[in-house]
C-alpha cells in the first residue's frame, strides 16, 4: 500500500495573503472591505481552497481594486504562457 501523498500540486495559487501582506491589511480589514466574514478571509489565506464563489472573487477584486489576474497566479508553464 502506497502511503505517499501523490496528489498533484495545484497549478493555481490564490494570492490574497500576499496582497494583504504587501498592503499591510489585516483579515478584519479585508473582511470589512469585502463584506466577507473574517473566517472566510482567513480560510482563503491559510489553506488551499477547492473552490471560491464568483461573488467572493468579485468582492475581493472590487474592494482591493485588482483584477482576477492579480488575485490568481498560474504556475503551470504552458498555461502561464497563455496569459
């Protein structure tokens, strides 16, 4: 039995934590700016979410004045070359 974690690494990285750090924003501040809960913001920066609602992406992008392209980083070489 193979017990090694062979799950593929995600090719899409959510950059919310990095953006918050660059702008010196707290979880609470982003939650207030976006109307998301603090728990939702915290989960987005502390774990790799399987999915994020489009409404949440829109709220984050609008509040932080960024595009979805700023919020997500594509790490796969072939896909990154397309953007």
